[in-house]
């Protein structure tokens, strides 16, 4: 008797939805082993990591607050990924969005107009779009690999932000700290839930999830992008423009990441700092895949990812664990997901020794 | 006669092989005598390939026995089959393009047979059987027919006592088919048994001594094909009589597609460049392009469909407009439809449902409003296509990949025709499609022509082209012959053209015949 992986006649939908759940359970199991190996009580550690961060209303607010930018980035990226457009630079596009949106807030510092916030969101969207347009242009014009270009631009964006907050945009009354002025109240997102820090950014993220679903499921262009991702030759046969697919895939991801950037600086941060994101743009890549590139899946996956961030912080404070625990959990989650995904296209079969057909002569 | 002549070379008894979704072979018995050319006849999906794989050791049967020269054997793998003396020439070749003939053959032989004298033995065997081959030629310079010779010689060098040929003539010109038959007859006269798999009834009647007919995995009869008519063989094969296409007088109208002096470089190293192609297709006629595949059909189709654009827009005129620079969608908007050669991955998205695949090209049929897909209308379009073209599928939600090749082809043909095109191109429309479905597709193309559509058909099957076309042109080495009225030509003439006889001798002085690719 032996085990054999054999291709399924059709990809299994059940395995597709089970895979993220299996991966999450596997991460929990690894967590238990890891905490015991480090000499902590594993059950207490698990409680601190996964339950404590969400046991009060305030904490729930934090969970949703952190999930919002991840959700925004991930739904945008997923549209591109569906079309085989591999934008890895959402983090950079998020930073550019923060710079553009923050720039508007600083330029209109002192104004009381209600228009400042909408203008910031539009500017942030534009910043993300512009930053994503660079790899899109290089890919369609010179066939440059968008994975590399978009990734490298993350660091460029990060340095531009650093340059600004250390230089031109530094708060003159900020005791020389590398940070901008605090934004005015009319440049901040409205609070959504009293007693918490949750703001309107969460509603924006939910709206993006709904729009992404509508776009991918109901629109012809969304359908055509899925075709381009699944069968490029069929897309070419039907006359679906390959360069339009790349442009849309990149710009939608860039735009949503840009809005997420504004959400951060006009939300919990309230000013420009050298670092505006703890890697939401990268975490969104994992979230997009854990969520099966589906807007609804991404909604739940961003909550999970947000919980990993919060749990990691709690574990640092309460259990004196290193901050890399968060990254470790993120990594193992993706690892187990990819492993479990094998069963979408394959199934495990137990092979019993076959009855002999005939004895060799 | 000696005792060896009466003991069957190969005897299968009660072979059954079931897969999770289908029973490929059910209680199949087959007896092949020494020196016999034995046809295995059946539609696609009748279980021919599975049976051959069982004989060649690539698939294990669930039950049943195999006797080789009177002794029961278990053929565990192809190496064991080769040691017994079973050779197989596959429909799809397994040759390395960048290696020479001798290298390719040496790779397949066991060590003790691939010594320094191999080139000499290749020459010897290939001339003895009328299959001339130069051992030091590279595969990529060879035509498909020449590649098949390499495969056959490779088998012959292993002194086979049973040679399995899987649809060997689908890639050959009529003249090459005749030569192949001579070789096979000669082999048989020397005592080698041949299992000949095909669905071409005329060939089987001309070549084979005996035929075993499979339908739905079961043997439906054995006969001597020399004493049967094509009609009676077809009845055994499909279980009913073949519908005959109705051919009405053509009502020729205006020019729908005019190609003028189109030349195009190959876009990949093993592709074929197009040279000065000129072609006119008029409303109400079917023009056929014959030729062995790899002679520029792929490149010509890509240029005509808009999948590859042409710098000079007016080299291709579609319904009076210069369309060379338009993409496939823009050409479709003018009333163009196209059935490509590859169904999965090009004509249809394998992972998507039939409904979603209907949307691929039919979205101009009021299936979209204000940019949003009308899912109900899309489903209705798919359902109606499935019904009207007799597609065997689970319904509009069936995944394209789950359909058999013939059924998916019917769906694609139906999807394209139901868009009411003014100009339609079909490449290899019945390739791998079973006989009944093929007849249905040909009838659909004829009906289209009678309704005043210009139709261009590219096919390797001469019978098919003669059956439905009004005019025929031949493509060879990237050049297209003048189109001739079907009534003014015959298979022999077209076959000659297929070997490139119409190309002026000064065009390529130093190059050997090599349609599949030149560097």
C-alpha cells in the first residue's frame, strides 16, 4: 500500500475554500509547538496572542482599524493577480498615497473647509496610481518585469517620504523630530465608533470590497481580466488588449493602496512620519491569496492578518516575545496555504497492491 | 505454413479498464496474427488509445489476459513491451528538435544497439523500407512526414514483431500516405504484425487485412475491411448511418476577404514566414486551404484573425475595410468570426464554464449592458448553443475542460456561427472530432455559406475540403497557391501542390523541403 497524488479531473471548489482554514489551523498548531519550545505556557500564549487582542470593544475597534488598510490593498491587488499582473509594490504605492494625501493636508493647513479630506483621498488615490503607472508603463513598453520594478519602487517611495519629513515638510515646532505638523481636524477621518479609534476608513475599505466584487463578477472588463489571467491565448483570440489588462491591473492595485495610505496618515497617525505602515502592503499580498483572490475571502483574511499584528504586539508586551513572531506567523500562514492548495488540483489516493493480471511467462 | 504462422502474435482476452468517470475498455478481445495488418477502428473516445497503451505497457488493465506468441505475459512498462518486440509510433512525435536523426534514435535504443555503426544501420534500414533518411540531419529542418519516418525507423531498428501505428496519416500528403502504405505492406510481408489505428475508412479498406471495431469501449465487430464498404464500416463504428452533407449551388456575391501580397516574418524560431500571400474569399462560397500543418497555417490564421497585427493595414481587406492593424475585437465588431485550431486555452478558457466561454466572443450579442454582464442572457445564449449544436455537456455551468474535444468544438463553432458573422474562418474544424459530429460541423459551415456568408476553411483533411469547398488553395512553405475550383482539380493535383510544386524553383535554391521550420 502506498500514497499517490493524482490530478483531479476538475479543480475542487471545496478544497479551495478549505485550504485557508486548514492553513490557519496548521499555523495555530505550529504556534503551540513554538511557544512550548520557547518555555512559555502554550495555552496562555495562545490566549494572549489570539483572544486577548479582541476581548473588549476597544480591541475590536483596533482589529477593524488595522484590517482596513490591509483589506483595501488586498482587494486592489487581487484584481491584478486574477489577470496575472503581479504588483508586489503595494507598500510603495501606499506610501506614495500617504505622501500625496499628507501633502494636501499640509498645504491646506489652517483651512477649515470640509473639502480638504475628500481632496486628500483623491490625491492619495492619484499618488498610488502614479506610482503603479511606472511599472505598468515599463512592462507594456519594454516588457520589463513588473514584479521587480514595483518591488524596487517600494524603497524609492520610502526614501522620498523620509526625505520630506526630514526636510521640507518637517514641523518647525517639532523639536527637530523627523515628523510633519499634526493634521487639522478637518483633515482627519471621522470616528465611526465612540470609545474606539475606528474611523470611516473601515467603511471605505468595505465599499472597496463591494466594488471589487461588482467589478470582477458583473462587469465585462472584470470578466476579460479574469480571462487574461486564466488563458492569455484565449484573451488574445477574443481581442482582449493585453496592455489594457496590465494597466488596469496595476492602476487599480496602486489606487487602492494609495487610498489606504491616506487612511493611515488621516487616521491613527494624524501626521506624516518616516514610517507610515508596518508592511500592510506586503501583508496584503498574503491576504489576497489566503482570501482566494475573492473580495469576500479577502474581507475575512484581512481580519485574520490584523489579528496576527495585534497578537504579535500583545505577545511582545505581555510575554516578552520578539516582534518577529508576527512575521513568522505571516510566513507560516502563506507556507501552509500554498501547501494545502496542492489539493485543489490533486487528490491523495491510497494505492493497494493491484491484483496481478497475469503471471509473466 | 509453420507453427509460428498459426499461433497468434498477440491475443487479448477480456480486457477491461475502468477510469473513475468512464469505462475505457470493456471485455475487449483482439487477435493479431503474424504478418497481419490489423485495423483498430473507432470514433474518438471509443477506447482505441487506452487499448494501445495497455498493449504498450503504459496502462495496466483491471482484468483480462495478454498472450504474446502463445504465452501469457504481463507487460509492466514500455521497456518490457520493447523487449518483447512491440514498437509504437505515436500520433504526437517525441523527438528533440535540436538533435540529429542519429542522436534521437540513439536515445531510444538500448546501449548495445547504439554503437558507432548506428548511422550506417539507419541508412540501411531506411533505404530497405523506402524511408530515406540522412542520419546527421537536425530534426528542426525536417517536415512532419520526415519526422514520422524517424519515428518509424527508430522502431524498425529494434526489430519489432508488432508495430503499433496511431493515426499515422493525419500529418501526411496523399502521396506520402501511399509511400507509407508500401512500407507497411513490405513489413507485413516479412512477418511483422501491424496494429493500425485510424478512423479513416478508405485507408483501412486499402491497407488492412482485418479490422476490429470499437464503440463505447466494447468490440462491436470484426471484419475483413477489404470486403466491406465505407458505409458498412461507418455503421459499425458509429452505430448508425452517416448523414451526407447537402451541397447547393453557390450564390457568389461581393469580396468579403481580400489578402494582397502579404508577407510576414515568423515570430518564433521554429515558425514559418509568410511570403506574398494573396487570397480572395467571396460572399456565398467556401474557400479551402489545404496543406500539411506547419507550413504557415498558424501564422496566416493569426494575421487574418488579428491576433497578430500587420503593419500595412491594406494588405488585409475585410468587408471593404483595411483591417491589418485592427485587433481581433475590432475585426469581430465588423462581422468577423473565427474558430481556431486549439480549442482549450485559445478558443475556450479551460477553467471557465460554458456560459462564461460564450461571453468570450459573443458579448456583442446583447449580452452586456452598460459594461455589466447580463448573466441571464449569457446563460440563455450558452443553453441555446448547446441545444442547437447537440453539445453533450452537463449544461451551461459545465467547465470547458470537462468536455470532450469534439463537443467543445461543436460549442465553439456554434458560439461563432450564432453571432451571425459576415466572414467566418474555421481552422481544422473537425480535427479530433468524431465522425458524426464532424458531419454536423461541415453541414453547419455549408448552411452558413448558403445563408450568404463568406467562409474560409483551413484543414489537413483533403476529403473534408473536397466535400465542402467551392475553391481550394494550397499552402506550402509559407506560400499560397492560386485557388482552383474544386470541380477543376483532384486529390492528386492538390497533393502535388502540398509538397510545394507550385513554388518557383529560384525562390529558395539551397534549402531542403522543410515546412516545419527553417533557421
